[in-house]
C-alpha cells in the first residue's frame, strides 16, 4: 500500500464523533492498558508511580493504568515517585485550568521526574495547541486513536514530549486538519523522458538588492535543486555581478526587464532581498501577473489583500504575520492555528506560518496542513529564502498551491536531516541536500 501523504489530526469534536456508539468502558480499558504498557516499556526501572487523575474519562484512563501497573508489581504512591502520570484534564478542556488543577499541574512540573500525559498534557487545548494558563510539561504523551491538533501545533507541541498513538479499537476517519508525512514528496512531478528544461518548470526570482544579493541567489539555487529546469533572477543593475558569482546556472536580468521576464516564467518567487523600496513593483506584479507566486520577506511588507489573478502563497514568520494582521508577534505565537487561518481568508491566499510546526492554510475553510519534520537547526538565516525557492519550483511544475507549499516545507525539513552539517547548519547545506531528499 502506498504511504499516505498526510495523517489525521483530531480536534476534540472529531474525537467525540469517532468515539460515538462505541463501548466507553472497553475504550477506557484499552486506553489505560496502553498507558501502562508504554510506561513499563519506556521506564522499565521505575518502581514508584504517581497517578494524578481528574474526574472525567481522562482520569478514568489514568486510574485504569494505575491498577494495571500495580498488578504488574509497581507501587502507586503520592510522594517521591519515579514517574508521574498526568490524567487531570482531557481533550475537552478549554481555557485556563481552575486554581486547584493549576496547583496540581505546578506540582507535577516541579517534581523533577519523568511525566507521561494521557491523551494530551493537561492545560493544552487539544483542538488548537493553545495554552491559556498552567500546563503540564510531559516527557511522553500516550494519545488515543490518533494525534491531536494540540500535539502538533505550538505551543502545545513543545509540551507533549514523545507522542505515542494508542489503538483503542476505533475506525479510521478523515479530519479537517492533517499532519504532513514524507510521502507528500511523491506528489511532486518528476521529469519525464522527452521533456526539456522549460517543461520542468521556469522560476523567476525577483529580489537581490545591494547588500542582500545572497537572498535572491539562495532562492534561485533552491529552485534549481528542487528540480526546476530553469531559473531567472531579476535584480537591480548593480547587483547583477554579485549574483553572477553566487549562482552561475541562473539567467540574470535587470529589474527593469521584469515585465519581459515574466512572459516565459511558470512561477514567481517575489521578495528575497528585494528591499522595502519596491512596494509599487510588488503590488503591480501581484495584481497583474497571472502566474502563481510565492510572496516572502520584503514583498510581505505592508502587503494588502487583493483580487489576485492567480494563486498566491505567502510565507511569513510570526513577526511578519503579526504585521500583516496588525498584532504583536507574541499573540501570533500564542494562537498560531487561528492566526494562519485568519490570514488565509483575509488575503485569499495560501499562507505558510513558518516554524518547527509550519502551518499551511488555504482560503475557503479548508483544513490546515501541519509540517513538523525538521530539526531546530533550520532556524538560521537564509532558510526562508530556500523555502521560497522550493515552493516556487513546485508551483512551476503545476502543483496545487497548498500541496506545493506543504511539500516544499517537507522537502526543506527533511533536508535538514540529510544535510552534511547539523551543528552549524547554514542555508546552503539545506540546498545541497535537496536532490537526495527528492530522489527518495
């Protein structure tokens, strides 16, 4: 069977729908057994286990796990445990925990021992990943049936630890949001016999002002390493000599010739190193050019919603998205899922909110694709330009915009593992690893 390009990510409502009509007692027994089994597997030397159980189904799962652990010879204790089981709050929790629960959460976090969360760390919103108050910092989360949105989207993802999905006897089903897998790269069109450099996709990079030529060069190199057959860079006249040295394979044209260059292109990469003095050019290209375009970096500055003639993919980080929505970056960080969905609708564009959990939203109420396959080392200068180039290459090959953006995120993140350098990773290392990642 061909691997799936995405895995389901459940909200609380979707989990309730999945559980409807099933034997609750049987599901809880399987859930509790899964938690107990994972604790004995992960912590074989742990003899003393503390169970922090609430009054709902999540607490019931924790209590069953405690009974099974006791039957297996572990001691269930209230003080000085080797491992703590967090079963205080389940997937239905919204808002901040009440005072007494918050006190217990702080007690768990201050114990200094490994913590295993049941289904979701208490205090994390399972449907959004938001954290409104105190929240458990788990070393491992045993989640039932399928991963939850809150385990994949920050800040919740950073509290979940290692996530283990337990089978509790439910049928598989689709969800609105999904987690991207490496198999999405199978959707990227490959070159065929009889094709040529033009049929493999022509990317036009617009950027590279003096002092920022590297950004445009990185985008062009990334597009070519992502298997585009042709790349052109339009840059200010004084930047052309530098770009000639940085990326020999791309054609270079003065910025004043961009109107002629778009005629032969299949996709635009607009913004890498462009500078903020070219706003009029950005708006004109986006309003008039009927080619799919990736809009990044300086092209995002003071961008306004428009009636685009073709697909637009915006790739902001939290600070840039905050400026687009008129909010502080900290607010974007606290509400990543809602923010990227709002931006997709406002700008009528695919929006990629970059991060360890890159969120790819599309307008029209479609679900968000979450790509979380990379290493923290990707947080370095120039990797945004690399993502722009990869995305433009996949658009030039004719991919649907949301899938192109998600596949580009996956390719870049997987390249962080394949790169020759991990410590001290730079953007060029990611580019050089792309062919091996795309080759499978």
